[in-house]
């Protein structure tokens, strides 16, 4: 007479909930791969033409202020050091970053698969132990 695996409904629900929670904990870091821009931008329907114009003026003013500050720093560095150093980034010979966050996605998927495999292994061991006893 062979015994079949019979799980009680409460036990099945518990396994499903725990698996879902563990999979969610592994997949949540993958959402960071999609949030590449840390500054939110206003939606198209949220801004009126006057707001858009004020925002454009503010951005232009901020860019001009930033350029002036960089020019002042460069002039001070030129006076202090006397040498013309590259400003950094591509000007210094560094290659542009090619970060598409595939590593994060692959790592999260691999972790979820490993968790699913480990869960399957544990469930099979438990059912085998029940049959043997």
C-alpha cells in the first residue's frame, strides 16, 4: 500500500505565504535597477504653461550658476597649481559608464531560483521522512 502526499490546507497555505515572502525579499532589490534617476520630474498634466516656463528659467539659472562656480574653481586651481589638469570624467581619459543594472536583475533571479530549489528539496526530504516513519 503506497502512501500519497497529503498536505493539510493550513500547511499548504503556510508554505505558499512563506515562499511568497521570501521571493519578494529577493526580488525587491531588483526594483533599484529601474530607478536610475534620483530626482523626480513633474508630470505633464501637473504643470501649467506658466509653471513650465518658471521651471525652465530656474533650470537655466541653476546651470549658469554652476558653470560660473566651476569657472571660478578652475581659475583658482590654475593660479594655485599653475598646471592645467583635466576636469575629470571623459576629459581625464575615463570611459563613459555603461551601467544597465543587468547584474542586479540576474542576481535577484538567481537567488529566487536557488530559494525555490532549496524549498523543493526541503519539502521532498520532509515527505520522505514521513513515509519512512
